[in-house]
C-alpha cells in the first residue's frame, strides 16, 4: 500500500510504434517477447490503455504535460530541427517528481523539439529536456529516420569534433551541394526507401532532412539499443539509493529498423520483428538490473507505446511481405496515424512488485493521466493551469479498481480528434482518403459520422450512427465543447495529499 511517504522509483519504458497485438501477452505468437510478457504477468495488464495520439510528438507531449495535444498546435510530428514545444515554465511529469525530491532522467527518443529555432548544433543547446524537469538527458533529437543522426548529452551533441561542425536543414531546396542523397544515389543505400526518406544518407540509410559534418558523432543504428540501454542502466545504478524517475524511450520498432547483430534475422518477420525482440531484450536487461540493485520492489515499472503499429513506414524492409499471420494491431482497426482504435490503444502495463497485485484490468486509462496520478502518489499539488486533461486514475493504474476514465479524447494524424465515452466511440466526418496510399492504413476519414459500440464490436466494423441519433448528437456536442476549451480535469483534482489509493 502506498502511504503518505510513498516514493517508489518510477520507470516508464516507452516503445515507438509498437502495436496492441505486437507482443506475446497481447496475443502475438510469432515474435518472442518473454521479458515484456513477464512484466505483464507480474503486474497489471491493461486491455484499454491509450496513447492520446496516433503519432509520436503529440502522444509524448501529453505524457509529459497532462494536456491533450490538440490544445497546442505545435504538437504535430516535428522535424529534427524544431524548437522545444513544452514551455520551460510548465509543470510536467518530471518537474513535479523533481519537486517531490526525485532525480529525473530521459534516455532515448525525445521528438519534442530543442532550442528556440535556428539551432546551432555545435554550441550549447539552450532549451532541452533539462529545461522541462529532467536532471539528466541522453537523447536523439527527433526520430531515427530524421537528421541530425547524433546523440545529444545534456546540452551538447555527444562526441562532436569541433573541427568538423554539423549543419542541418529541412529545406527541400537546399541540399548540401556535392553530398549524395538517397534520391540521387540509391546505389549507396543498404536499405531502400519506399516513400519519403530520400534525403541525406547516414550509415547507408537515407533519412528525412539534410545534414553534413559531425562525422565522429554520427550514430550507428545497429548499436543504438545498447547505447541507450547502457545509459539507462547507469542512471538507475547511480541513483539506486534515492527516488528516481527514468523515462526510457526506445527507438524500436520505428523505421529504419536496424537491429544489432544479436537479433538480426532471429524472428522470421524481418527487421520489424527482430527489433521488437531486441526491445524486449532491453526490457529484460533493465528488469535484471533492478533485481541486481535490489530495487525491484521499490520501483514502479510502466511499459507502453507512443502509438499504434505500421508496417511500411517508408523503407523497403520486408515488414509487409514477412508479416504472415501476425496482426500488429491485434483485433483493432487501423494503426499508426489512424483515428480508429489501432492508432492509440496500445500495450500498457504497470508492475510494482510486492505492492500491486498481478492481474488484468479493463479500466480505461491514458498516458495523459500519468501527471495527475503520479502527482497524487507522491503528494505534489498540481498548478491550477497545469495538466488540464490529466485525471487522477492512480487507483486504476495500481489495479485496485476498474473505474478509470469514463471519457477520453484521442487523435489521428493532423489532430483529427475522436471522442470515447464508456464503450461508445464517436468519429466526426472528415475529408481525405479513407486509406493512406503510402502506409496502407485505414485513416478513419469518411464523409459520414461514425459511431461504434466497442462492447460488441472491438474491431469497429459496424457503424451504428444511424441507429443511435441521440448518442451521436450528445457526443458531437460534447466534443465541440471540449475542443472549444473545456478542460477535462476538474479543478482541484490531484491537489490533495495521497493515500486515497489505499
Ligand atoms: C512521417 C514519416 C514516417 C515517420 C513519421 C513519424 C515520411 C513519408 N513518413 O512523416 O516515416 O517518421 O513521420 O513517426 O516521411 S512518429 O512515430 O515519430 O510519429
Ligand atoms: Ca511513434
């Protein structure tokens, strides 16, 4: 039972584009994920755990701020040179834990912007994770398919040789003269692109954006898993004797999928399966480290994913051809980018050995709730204007009740928002293709209103809008009100001292 002095360590392990059906404990049979499966078996496994968005930046924005992403128009997939989109004054998940005395760190994918615009990558970076609540930061700026392909340690590019400065641009009209691109020199590529990703070539792979210089600092994709794991374990070891918070944000299974030698070719599903197996190994290594350090019982471990799955996300890596019977989104419709549940319903589990009873939960919970729930756990009051959409669902997260959220807003790409109430899902009419011609994923765009009853129809096959006019009306009015500015966290919630979870 958490008492008023509960200060367990907290680790959030966050996969990138891992689907609801991609791991064993959620039904996958072809990709071995013994470590994540063990984590689930030792904790609470959520059947209705959600990201707020079907893409990365907005989803991570919510996790750290407790705000729905569409409230900030900058919370869309960012380029690698975009400015920081979280105001340094905001109360965030790491900053509130810091208020409670935690040491805080991020290791892995960031994708929430750096600096103030016009960043010089060779200088001290003015705005980084260190300015929104993290004591330590070892990150990639954006995604593994976007330049700059370097690690950033604190405020500096890691391993940069000052005599070989880095330049970065996302201006399509300004490729660096004389430097080969994927589009002009496909013969130089070790993995071909299928759409986009035809600009600078780094490590044999063409990326989004142009960069030159910084040769000594360039990452090697096949080593990235171990590089991040090493940093993550060092942080935990160094802070074993004080409360710590680690946001360990994997790059897997985002494109380009390039596993280390140990996992290449191990799954039969091609690189996408192999990097999921590799990510699972990282989870196991971290769990082993917690055991060795003797902190497993005093550490909450959360595992989830920033958005749903995609097979062809821009490289010819065999993900489509080798998928076989594997269903990355499990029984759900759509995937990454989609307004359907496959976009945002993700693997979601919490282990707190000795405190939380193992089991399954059908409570509806969202990453946006971590701010209020953990504020409540550690007894830090939330600022009145902080985390406008974060609900204190701590009891549900700890598996003590099935009462999670009644209402939830999620979004597909382009901030197209969807309302869930109870088991009803309401998707407003939208222009645009019903199926993406690049990824082949159903977007959720349809000229008519859609209403689904998930209690009978988890696959969102039967649109019952015509039979439930009143529900459609009620939900469209509510969605408009929320969009127009209604905050969804009742004022005053999560400002009281904890203990109510017990
Ligand atoms: C898209 C990229 C995709 C991926 C995504 C971001 C193209 C054609 N597609 O624009 O490959 O990088 O952005 O993914 O460039 S996310 O998980 O970080 O949101
Ligand atoms: Ca993602």
